[in-house]
C-alpha cells in the first residue's frame, strides 16, 4: 500500500553543518544535500560514523550548492554504494570538481599527521572518511540541470531549482511528491549581495524547510559601497600598525567578494598598493571558476576583477612558508572558521604579534577555533602549541553570504501561504528559537517545527507535518562545544594560572590536587566496572 511521503533530517538540525535530508515515497528515496559536519572534534567525528540510511537505496541526490557542509559527504556516499546522479546547477558542478577533491586531500593529510603523533604509538591507525579519488568519483556523478526547469529525479518525484542568491550556482529546491509541494531553501543569500541576484521562488506550499543560520541576527543594511569603506578603514589601520592583515576566509565566494572589493579600493587609490596574498590552492581554483562566469556576474562590469597586479595567488608550500617573514601584507587563507588549511599556520605566526591584525569576515560556528578567538581567548592551541593572542582582533559582518532574520522572514512569507508546516533547520539554538518566535508572532496560525537530527515527519497535503520518528540523542550531545574545546581552553590557561601562584610549594600542591581529582574519576569508573562484572 502506498503511504504518505516522509522527510527525515540526517544533519543540520540544531546545528549549522552536515546538511542532509531524505525524502521517501513509495519505495523510493532521494537526498537533499549530503554535507559534512564541521566544528568541534565530537561533531566532526560524526562524519566517520555509518550513515543512518543505506546509500545503495538512494535513487538521487539534489544538491543546493557546493559548500562542503552541504556536499562534503557525497564521496563517502558514492564509496559506500550510491549509484545515482547528483543533480545541481552547472556552476555547482564546476566548483565541486575542486571542492570535493580538496576535501579528500585534506582528510588524507590530517589523518596521516594524526597517525604520526608520538602519543598514538601502538594504537590502531585512523582512516580518512574518504580519499581524493573517492571525491573525484563523486564529482563525475554530477548531472547539471537548468534553473526553473522541471526534472524527474526518481519515480513519483519532480523538482526544479530556483536562485538562492547565496554563492555561485546556489539553488533552492522545489519538490513535488504525491501531491505534496515542498520548498527547501538551501542557504539563502542576503539582499543586494555581490555577484548574484536576490533569492527568488514560487509561492503556495504545503511545507517550507528554511535555514536559520542568522535567525537571531539583524544586520545593518549595508550597501557594497559602504562595505568597501569598512574594509578600507580596516586595511588602513592594519597597515599603519606595521604588521600583517590576516583574513581567515572561505575559499568559495568570500575570497572572491574580498578580491572584488580590494580590486576596487586598489584601483581607486583608497588603500595603499600593498601585496595581497591568496594563500589557498582551493581558493585559487575556485576563483578560476568565477572568472569563467565573470560576464554573467553582477558588480564586475563584465571584466575579470581577479587579475589585479597586487594579487598573488600562492600554491607552493615553500612560498606559503616564506610569508612568515612578511610585514605590511594582506594574507587571505582558508579555512574561514580556522579549523584547517593554511590559515592556522598564519595565525600561529601572527596572533602573538601586537602589530598584526586578524580580520574575521564570516560566520564562526560553535566549537571552531575562529569562534574561540573571536570570543576573546587570551591563548589558543594550534597544532599542539599554545599561542598567545596579542594581535588586534577585528570583524566585518557585512560580508555574510547568509540572509539575516528579516530577510529570512521575508523569504518565508513570499513562499506562502504555507498550508502545512514551516520547518526550521541549519541553525544553532538561539537562531532557531529567535526565528521561530518571530515567525509565530507574524503568523500565529502557522505550524512551525524545529526538527532534531534523526527525526522523521510524515507529509500530507494541507496538514501539519506529523513526527513519526524521534531524534538521535547521541548526535544531539555532540552539537556545540565539547569536552575537547573545554580541555584546550583549560590547558592553554593552566601554565599561566600556575605561574601566578607565588609559592613553589603551593604550585606543587595545586598540581597534586588536580591529579587526585582525575584519579578519583578513574577509581570510580573501575569500581563501576567491578560492580557490573560482579552482577553478571
């Protein structure tokens, strides 16, 4: 007997990464996105866990855009038996060739480094979630489709893509299954974003699934000209200090937006003609994709704005290392949340310098190194070394590729009337709750749900979504800060705290007291084990 369609949230519920939803009907299932979790070690460990569905039974993947938190587990999906196509826009397919391959290389390198650590001698080696070859195998499954044209991803399903205005090639997904009309926002861009038109789409749905990344944030409306004045002020102040201006940036979209503005400021003489190093092979490759579409992008004047003579694209590792001796330069490097890549190398060589500046221009997820720095940490741990934070820490929030609260609310209302439910995902607790509360204030009669990871909902035309399976408690516990964040924060401040104890005898006593506390937990655990064995 044919049953109603169901919607299951496998990721990006009560967190901003790991986007993955499964829609099932009449023996067929499709995925909307298949992204990696990013943030704390506990959260990233979910990437190595088994899928909670069988990849061999998925008929198709509909991909909203190329960011790794939406696409990054596609290679694992394919490696574990997925045979179907990956439907996306052509620019998304072009970007994925580099995005996925880079992700595979990073995982192989990180695992090799972790396995070499002396403190892991004799332990079972870690394995990468997937390799570069797995990544390229997934990219080859891309099946580009045009915006606003219907296609059939699986029997009983039909879909079409709409501009989401987030990054190059990004799309929202309209899906019809057994008379149920749904709209998946993907990540939505703000109004008047560089390069792209504002998000769009049809209206009148049973269900709208909307991201909530900035659901609790109302940004000042800033034009591109005003944003450039902010960047100009930060560059001038940083160069005046005499050190470097280090910008952690996402290789895709944020790097290109910064280059667009720096090109303007350099050409107009509004900032000194300082060298700009783009130290990210991935950013360099994705910039090449943007250059291919330059004539179609807004704000470029139909020219390639990425060729300014002050721009130096760094690929070679030795060339990257030579930047350690630089002063008075702008250094842009990935990753944007400082969780990997060459930015950690540049932070290690600039955070301790009082004359350097670190400028954040993107979202920093809970548990990420970028969030820790931005929240005022005095010392951080980078690649096993404690680094004092003496540099100027600055932030420009107007480069966000995400819609803020009012823009999300407007997009949701433009998709109305919503006959069934609004489901809010891709947000942290404060963003989700603020957006839910404000949407409920605007439309008290609207059924608004905030799903947990692992929850399944039954979808019926014109009726609220009905939860038919509960969430995954273990995954919920991995969201946000974890013990490793707390541990890193504790140990980085421990030496300083002990140094402030004047008496050598008191310092020794403090160390012994801490050791006894840890030993008490070990003793308690051993006693519990003995009681358990005795009971059996």
